[in-house]
C-alpha cells in the first residue's frame, strides 16, 4: 500500500465514522428524552441513581438511565451493525467478488491472497456465526477444487479479520474458527491488510479526531433535562408500573 492509498482509507474512515456512527449516535441520544424509550428495571434504577449520583432525584434517575445507553450499548451496537457499510465505503478497493467473502487482499505479511470475512470486535460473534463463516470457507474450498486452483490453501488463505481489539481478547467462538483458519484481530489485521505497523493507531486517531466535532455537551444535557421532566410527570409509574409503560 502506498501513501496515497493509505490516506484515502483514513479519509474514508473519517467520513464513515461521522456519517454512520457519530451522527447516528447523536440522533439516537435525542430519542431518549421519554421514559417509554427504556426498558427499565424498577427494582434497581433507584439504587443505581443513588449509587452513582448520590440521590434519587429525577435528574439522577435520568442520568442512571441515559448514561449506559449513550456511553455503551447504543454506539457499540451502531458500530457493529455497520461493518458491511465499513466494507463498502472504506475498504471498497478490496471488495470481494467471491460469494460469502467481504474483502480480498494480498497479505502484506506472507504475500498470499486472502479471502476474508470481516467482523467488528473480539467478542461480536455467536455460535450461529461460527457455522456461517465455516460454511462460507467450505464453499470457497469446493470452488477452488472445482476450478483446479492448486495454489489455494484454505487453512492459510481463508481468514477472519476483526476491526478492533487484541488477539488475546477473542472469544471462544473465534477460537473455534481459529482451529482451522487464521483469525487476525485489531493491529494484527490491519498489518496484514496494509503492511503498515502504525496504521491501526492512525485509524484510532482518525476516529478520535471526529469526536472534536461532538464535544458540545448541550445535546446530552438537554436530553437528561427532558427525561427528568418526564420522570417527574410519571413518578408513580416509575415507582410501581414502569415496566408496562406503553411504547410508541
């Protein structure tokens, strides 16, 4: 990969993060101004508010509800759901023409052509995903045999690429795949793809830079204020019947 290609990927990654992750995260945050946006456990919400913020005021209850969503599950889910978008928009130059594969590339480490399934993080697949991935690789193996591709070795040339995380963090499901096929995670994956030892860190920096456009806490403050008002309005529901609050 030359410097021009490197910069193109980083710029596409910047655009992807803003459009598919950050803007979506801001929009999803705005939707949390009403109690009906939450599946609340009425047995624990008061404890969490008191534990984290010192009291059970509407504002503290609102924070106890909102913070886990906006700082955790919301954006993590958004990123995981956009892996295919990442493939199409950021790694379009490596798009695979082979059924079941996300990208194809010449491995910068061993020089062999790789057929790759991309996943978001080191804990993001389940048992069914393992069967699907292994099925795709088996199909590619059969195709290579049919087309007499004698140089193709599925045990080295089929791989799973994980966009972030360290290899030591991969789940048991990934380890099952790794018995037969390489699994590259985080910095390791980006090194195989680009040949650049620092590319992973530079990609993280690009995403971090995007955060500078979203440092205004006004949106979060306003959402907490609106949710606190809704909690005050439905105080009896919060205490007794919140779990059955009708959704829009």
